C-alpha cells in the first residue's frame, strides 16, 4: 500500500519518515519531489569490474550547470537525506525528467527499509542535457511493508554524496 501525500506529511511530522529540509509544497498525491544535489561521480574506465573497486572522479555541478553528454552515465546525489524505519522508499523519475530523456534510477529504485542517507541517482541520458543543482528530478514514494521488519545495515548506509558501486564487498 502506498502512502498519500498527506500521509507522508503526517509521518514526517511524527518522525517515522525522514526527509531533510521537508517542504510541503514538494508533496504530490502520493510522493515527494527530490532534487539534484551538487556532486556527481564519473567512472574513469570504460570497462568496469564488479569484483574490484573501480576508479572514479568526483565532479561538482557549476552554477551554470553540467553538460551531460548523450549516452553518458553518472552517479549523482539527492540534495535531501531520506529514510524510514517504518516504510519502504521507492525512487521514480519525475515525468518531466523522463520526457527529457534522462533516466534517474537505471535499475535500482528500491531503498531498503532502515536505510538513511542521500539517495545515489544512477543517471543515464539519451540526449545532451544540462544538469543543475536543485532541479527536481525524482520522486520518492513510501510503501507499507508486510511481515517482520529487519532494518538495513548494509554497505551503503548513511550515504552522503554519490556512492560508487561496492559490489566488490560482497
């Protein structure tokens, strides 16, 4: 079951959902808008190995934006810290973002219950596109779990900025 926008606001007020700098104007009928932070991560190699730590460069989005090239892949951060020990956050692209040819979460849209931190967006652009810090690129919805809850304690807990793959850690 998905929470409505009003219910998201109530749960934020009760401390059961954490969204830093919560602004009710960013609520929709059943989600909350997330914006692009200022940091990007770009892998240095053309071939990546999931069994090793891959090298990358961290970039900052300039005030006039970052030109993302066609078919470019970047990791980016949400400006907001997000998390809940009571609900399962799911990340979606906003419709306007998708209509510009930008994929926000290439395949990993599920945020584990108990995970808290900045969201790492997996950006892929089908067209050249200017990225700007503060752009509302995504939405988070919150879902009610069914069954016993085990809180996330994994390798991405507490992310603060875009985080490269840690698949090599097992």
